[in-house]
C-alpha cells in the first residue's frame, strides 16, 4: 500500500507541473493582455485623431484658398470696362476700399461691430468629408484702416481676417492686407 501511495504522490506532483497554467499565471497573463489591448486602443485612437486633425487643417486651408481666389477674381473685375479694355475709376473709389469690397458679388455682409464687416459660412460635405455634420464655421472679417494709422490719410488699407471654429476651438487662421494700389488702380497723388 505504501508503494501505491508513493506512486500517487509522485503522479500528483508530475501532473501539477504538466497541466498548464495555475491561477496566478492565468491572472498575470490576463492582466498583461488587458494592458496591451488598452495601450493598443489608446494609440490607435490617438493616431486616428491626428489623421482627422491633419485632414481638417488641410481642408480648411483649401476652403480659405478657394475663397481668396474668388475674391481676387472679383477684385480684378471691379471697375474693368470690357468694351474699352481698361480700368475706369475715380479718386473717390480709391479712397474708400470698404465700399468696393462690400459691393463684390461674393460678399454677403452682416455688421458685428462698428468698422468691422464679417461673413461666415459652413463648408459642406461636398467640399470634403471632414466637413460632414457642419461642425466647422469659417468667418471672414474685414477691417479698414488708413496707412500708418494717420486719420488724415484715406481709408485705403483693408485687412481680411479668417477665423475657424470647430468643437471648442476658435482660432485665428489667416490675415491678408489689401490695398487698391497693389493693382495700380489708383493714381498716386504727390
């Protein structure tokens, strides 16, 4: 009987080491697996967020670039007489740039503050899939000033400021200075 007991103990000891994982090993391997999966999901979502922000910035830049090109075409056609093939304008039209810009076909105005004129739009999904859901608002503001901040000079400098809002972000995106003299429309008075 003693030999059967000894063989049974030896058999149990061999099975204990050969049957696979124990409880501690199982808990340790499951916690390591959970940690690896958690870090994988975190870094994957971080990467997707970075890709989304990159696509959003690229799409906003393209939308603003399209708007600037549309304004440039409108400004070039302003005061142009196609029959005679030249620009026709008076000195009064050169001194007040705001009225000229406001009357452009691509400018719908709404006054926010005195001296500032703005236009806002939400690019649609047809421009880029990033814009789906109307989450992005682009605002174009015009402010008029005189050269060197001298009130005795005319108001011939216009600044276009672009702001972009999405989510909780509200960022100044771009500023462009416009002047009628840049296209040689106006005569320099000496």
